[in-house]
C-alpha cells in the first residue's frame, strides 16, 4: 500500500473519532455541571485546557466563557481541533482515496460534513448544543458501522482501525481527566465521596453506564476509573483500545506475538505491557491525573513512531503536520 493512501485512511479515522469526542467533551461538561450554581463559573476552562488549545484560544477570545468555548470547539475553522475542522479534514482525506474506500463510506461522510456545515449557520446550535453533539456522535457511529460492514480486512482497514483506536484511547483518557480536573483537582482527594449523579453522567458521556452497571452495580470512583482505564472488554476503555490497535499493527507488519519489527510496534508493546500489569490501586496511589498525563505522552510517542515508520512521503507528512504539533502540545498540559 502506498504511504500516501495509508496516511489518508489513518487520519480519516482519527479526525472522525476526534470530532465525536469533542462532542463528548462538551456533553460531559453539561452533565457534570447540570443544576450547579454560579460557583462553577470557570467550568468551561478545562475543556480548552485538556485539548492543549489554551494558547490559541486565549489569543483570539481571552478568558474562557460558555459562548466563546462552544464556538471555539464546535465551529471555529481556525481551530484545527474543532468539530467543523475535523470533519472537513476527514472529508478531504477521504476525497483523495475514493478508489480505496467503499462508496457508502464516502456518502456517509458527505452527509456528516453537510450536517455540520448546516448546524454552523444556525445560531440556535450554540444556545442548545446537546442535540447537535448527539447528532455528531450518531453520524460518527454510522460512519464506523459503514466501515465495519463494507470494508475488506486488508491493510487499509487496519490503518483505519489503528487511527480510530489511538484517538479514542487518548480522548477517553481526557474525558476522565476533565472529571477529575473539575471536581478533584488534588490527587489527595481521589476516592472521596462524590455525588453518584456526577459519576453516572461521566459514564453516560462515554456510553459506558449500562455496561458498567452490569459489571459493577454500585458506582464508586475507583470502579469507574478501573472500568474506563483498564477494562479489556469495553470498546471505549483505554486498555481495550491500545490492545486492539496493537493487533492491527501486527497484522500490518506480519510480526508475531512477543516480537516487533519497527519502533511503532515496540512503543505500542511497551504501553500495552504497562497497562497489562497495572492495577487501579497503583493508579490511585500515583495520582489519576499524573497517570493519565503519562499515558498520553506514551500514546503520542506511538503516534509519532507510526508517522515515521509508515507515512514517509512528503504529502503524508504535510497532511499530518498540524496534528503532530497539536499532540506535542497536549502532552505538555498537566
């Protein structure tokens, strides 16, 4: 497979997953602060901070507030991580490889793109963004479903899967971090009694509430952290994502279990091994925010190695340059 094609498939999936997760970021913020008083007036600052975009945001908007943060994250085309930018980048990547992807994928992505464009022109979207965020999530799910149902399990599919799962693991970690950043900014507070409604809101925003209830029943902070970070069966858990991404890397390179051919496989193997032998007690003792920060840095190093090992053409490097810069800035925000 041409590196240009592999790069486009990889970034197509990453950008679609990123758009969905920005919607989840906004949704979790609404759910966690529903019914709160004005004492949480700075509730919007963490959304910008945890994406690593606080510097460009402050240059254009100044202090964070509800309207400006929503505009920045949803429809600001100068923000490379806004939903409208991510969907536009995904569509452009898909346009260059239309001969590789099934027609239904292109059609679904086009519908996604025009839905976002239409919402951007409607002032009511910023007043009530929850419905729009739900439409973004559903559009992303439909695109992933079309990919799973119609794309052959060759190299292109595996690059798509790696991109989607790396992005999902990173953003799941950030959704959890937003919760602790708002409510438990000090690691010493981890494990204290919290309103169950808030933890339910976090699980619901990760589409995890029903599966969590089935496995654990009672909602406790430690169990929620264990489920979203270390579970190997739930599709949005960080551990599940990196394990499945490792499987696809092995299918691409043809390496066997316990071996590696390139730097990307080695770094992914180290990350998976660390999670295989980590317990939630270890994470809480270290500090959840500190653990997530370390995880994000390791995951960014995997992404950088994938870029260097597989996407060597100048065009591929140009397409992902802005994303690489953004990943580096995210790894420094803690």
